[in-house]
């Protein structure tokens, strides 16, 4: 019985105020507050690497549960913006920085907005297959590394953060049946240009994909778990933007109070957006929590957590 026990987070304290950039990007207060929804963005310092963000998320986890370094059997790092040029894998660098034992498995997965849902399923399966008791899933995707800071379509959206989720045999929440999907024909909807090494995004295409594909998968996941949407206490959607979260809420005919948008101060933190919210809501003890991540790939994934 492997599931989620606790979550540690790290939010860099370097905040950028989007309201102060309205003139620069030829936008207005309504666009920032009600369309993208990100009033400020958190950004890492130049000196911080992806693995450094992970270390700080782990330190936050230990503040909650005490020292657990000697209990860890495996770690996974979910990132598409790794340390350096990506070789060696960030998980190996993190392994050294945490001082983990040699017999700890460590590997990366290259996924973006769907990465948390994929990651907890991968880690759960890996642990169960190998008889592991404690594993860590790290999410850290500092898009500030690849942003064109003069691009209105991306610069106002993305923040840097990291999370560390402990999966163990003594969980608070079980991970139920999950659904996964990919549409590789949309691979260029969110992409880093090789020559310029900067991010570009086709916002309209991403929005249309989300509205068309994600609700179908959510309904399928509910059906696979023999649940009605009314039985789910909270729907945690990837915080792509307030506009997308609001429209998903409307398309699925969900009560607004069941669909939190909690990223106003941090921005779209990619694979970290779902666990940042989970960190806040898990202590409230909801029985069923639905998670859905969607974006770069195009990739989308949905699962349901059940309180023990």
C-alpha cells in the first residue's frame, strides 16, 4: 500500500510584479488579474541550479517529518530544464548534494505540465516492483532558464519552484487508477528553439487542446474509479492560467469552490503547480482529490487520490 505521505516545497523569494510591467508589455490590470491570473512570479537566483531548488524542497519536507535521509530507497527528478546541459542527469547531482547512500536508485523523467501525475504513478510502480519503502519525487522546472524575457506570451506566465513528494508504505493518500494520453502532432505547441534556446508557445493551440481533450480524460478517470464528480471534494488542475482553469470548471460544470486557483503569487510552475496546491490542501483531510496535468508534449494525465 504505497501512497503520498508528505510534500515539501521551495518557492524562491525573488518576486516579479506583473502589474509593474503592464506598460512594457502593453497589457492591463484585467488581463493580469482575470486572464492569466498571475499577479507576481517567483524566480530563482542566477546562482541557483535545478538541483539546488530540489534540495531546498527536501529540506522543507524534513522540517515536517524529521530526518529521513537514511530511509530513502529511490528518487526521481521530473524536469525539462536540468542542471547544466543535462548530462549527467540532475538526479545524480541531487543524490550527491543530499548525501544519499550508494544503493539508492536515482533517475530523471523529462515531462512538463503532466509530469506530477506521471511521476507519482511511475514512482509508486517502481517502489512496489522492487520492494522499496520510501521514495521521493522531485519536480523542478525553472523556465526562467529558457524564457525570452521580452516575449509577452511567456514572460508574464512562468515562475520557478520545486517540490518533493514522499511516497511510502504509510501514506496519508492512496493513488487510485490513472489515465494518460499523448498527442505528438502538437509537439511544437510549446517548444524551446534549439538555435535561440528560448521558449515559444502557441497559446491558442494549447487552450483548444485543453478544452477538447482534458475534460474527456477527467470523465474517463472518474468512470475508471467508479466515482461521480459530485463525490470528489477538490479538483486540482495544472495552473496553466486562470482563464484555462475557469474554462475547465465551466466545461465540466463544477462548483467554483471545488476548483482552486492558488498560483496568483507564484505563476505557472509547470510540474510543480499541482503539488504546490496539494501541500496546502492535504492537511484539510478531503476524502477524494482529483489531479489533472496537461501541456507540453502535448501530454495530459489524470488521477484520483483517496484519503486513508
